[in-house]
C-alpha cells in the first residue's frame, strides 16, 4: 500500500514562509507527476504546483514567483517552499502523486492517483 504523508503545515503571519514536505511510502513507480493542491473553505480543490520526475514544473498563476516545488526522486519526496505568504493562501494542502502507467519494457505498471491526508496552512494578516 502506498501512502503519502504531508508535513510542515502550520500557522504563519503574512509575509512569512513555510516549507511543506510529502513522502511517499511503499513501492511507487519513479516516473510520475507529484504535486500540491489546496482547498480553502467553500472552495474547490485547486492545483498549486506540479513537478514531473524529469523536473518539469507547473504553477498556478496565483503562486508564481512565491512558491517553489522540488523533489527528491531517490526519496520519493516532494517539497513546496512557500514564501511571501498571503492570507489567501490559507487552505488545506494536499500532496498528490500520479502516473499514467503503461508498459516499461516487459513490465506493466498500473496507473495510480494517490492523495495525502492534507496539512493545514493558515496565514494570518
């Protein structure tokens, strides 16, 4: 069983910084996309940032220039460095790992879409 465990959330003042971490336990295909999503009260879950195993990144416009996503493939861990935090960033942040699956040589890899339990980030004004 694969589990994603987030850490690093908490309460911070506006303008401050937090660093979120997400570690995937168990066996997981190395070619995947890992990312962070967030959900504020009364809002839909939205993309924050993603990063492929090759290092390609994608950011929501609202966090560009403030957040940085990175990963350690050897550790199956993804990070989100959040700087210049705003009250609007307050949300539950969820880690995600996705793979389209398919054949890798002789081996068939099942697609997957795993979610972490979420970690609360609260930014006070």
